[in-house]
C-alpha cells in the first residue's frame, strides 16, 4: 500500500527541486560572469601596485576593506581594523590619503566571523571567491520568487547595483540575497531558518531596523526568539574575537563616518534616503538630520499596522511594504544599496501576479525604479532624487489598498494561522 504523504510537504519539496533545476540552467551564464570577475580581479591585482602609489586610493574596490580587516584579524589584532591609520597601512595606501578615499571597515565585531577566512588568500582570489559566492547566493535566493516572473529574474540578474556590487566585492549583494531567503523562509513558515538567517544579517544591520517590528506585529514569535538567540551567540563570538575594544572601535568608526557625511568629507550624492535627498535640495543639515528619526518612527508605525493585518494582506505585499519602509528608515545607504528597492519590486510583482492582475500604475512604478537604478553609473549624479520619490510613490500606492492584494487562492502556501490549526 502506498504511504500517504502530506500534500503541502510534497508541494514544498517539488518547488525546491524546481528551484535547483532553474539554478542548474543558469550555471552557464553564471560561469561567464565568474570568468569576467576573475579577469577583473587579476587586473586589479596586476595594476594594484601602480594604483597604490596614487592618492586616489588603493585597489579602488570595496572588497579591499574586508580583505585588509581579515588580514588584521588573522594577525590577532582585529580591533585595529577600526583604526583608520592602521587600516590605511593595511590597504597599502600612501600617507596623506584623504579620509574619503579610505575604504573603512564599518561592520560590528561579529562580522569578523565570516570575513577572517578571506585573509588567508591573496587579494584577487579573495575578491573572486567573495563575488562568486555573492552571485550564487543571489541567484539561489531569487530562483523561487521569480519562478513565474522570467522578466523580473532577467532584470534582477543584470541590475546595475548588482553589477557594481559584483565587480567591487561589495557585501550588499550577499546581504540582499540573505534577506530574500529569510523572507521566503518566513513565507513558507520555516521560522527557525528565517530567524537564523536574520541573525547573520545583523553583521550589516542598518537595513534591518524594522524587521523586529514586523515580526512582533505579525506574531512570528519563533522567528524572533531564534533570531535573538542566534544573534546573541554571534555577538558573543565576535566579542571574544575583538574584546570590548572592538565595539569601541566600531562605534568610533561609525561616528567618524557620520562626521565625514555631515561636514562634506564624504560624497552625499552617493547616498540614498531621506537625509541625502533633503540635503541635495539645499535643506540645512540640522533640519535634514531631524527628519531621519521622524521618518523612522513613521515607517515603524506603518510596518506594524500592515504586518498586524496579516489575515487580510498577502505575505508578498507585506514584504514589499517592509522593504520600501526599510529604505526610508535606513540611517545610512549607499547608491549600490538601491538593490533593496529591486527586492521590494520583486515581492510586489509576485503579489500582483498571484491575483492575476498587474495594474498600469504598479507596472510603471516598478519599471521606473528599475530604469532609475541605471544612473548609479553616472558620476556625481545624486540618484536619491530619482529613487526616493519613486519609493515614496510605490509605498503610498501599496498603502492605499488599491494595489495591496487580498490573499487569494493562488497563494503557494496557506496562512500561518491555518497551518498552525
């Protein structure tokens, strides 16, 4: 007699198998990207000596900060990665390099857990492996959400912010991949997995400010508990690696970078969010600075309200609201973090697709956001003047209810309350 199986478990297993098949189909394209990344890494390694002699700054790619910090960690002095003078020497930058040319280590001590092994490799190989792993993680993360959205998948694999992260070794791509995986796990009610992934994401915490509020409002207590426990463990390991000096260095590095932004030592036109948007249009620093915490408060309330209504709004729509609100609440975001808005567009598009409708306004906003990200490669262009209004319009459109679809019969997974029952 055939053994009975749970249809829901079978459906989940089938979809995971389908995701694996899609990833296998994408491997040839990914191999080409890996090869291009390797060529770039070798170019960086070859011409690095000439670039290090200039005052424009070292290897000119973000990964050098991670690699230099990893080398210091292997030497038994990870806390020194927060010292700008020591980091300058570790990056082989000449004395007198301007502060805004120095690639800072801006991550909390537990980030050394993942970064340290990279210090055992020469720079080009470390760069290659990091970028390759980031691209693989991103491809894996979006395989499931884009199963019925091939155009979205194509765009998400070629988005300008992704390209920038890939060719510079910027960890934002890896963070975004983890965030998508965490939301997918939460959607499938794999709350322990979601909590552990979210704990790892605290290594780059500024985009996750509203996540605990969403979890509390939505009643995801297991995710919250496992996330808190895993975070506590990571913090303990990080503190053991750096000592309390590491935390002091981290806070000082954050303060130093904030002063660079406030006094014009950092390029404000590279930033995203409320503060750089207001500053671009001439709003005084003090007023723009006050606007940021006020915005965080408003976004926190919106997320709490939307996630509290989990019985009336499908998960993907709530995820899109969380991403858009997270964009405005982030106290610091660079132009390459525009990929966060692409994640919002992905969940919004899938929410509408499940309902069999894709209204013109929503399509226009998603496409406009995608086109706007192309300007990340325009030197000196303040991309926040495009992305911030588009993100605001998208958030308002979702909140009006016009494009916040009710949970339909096409949901791939039943509501949490039904599953629990």
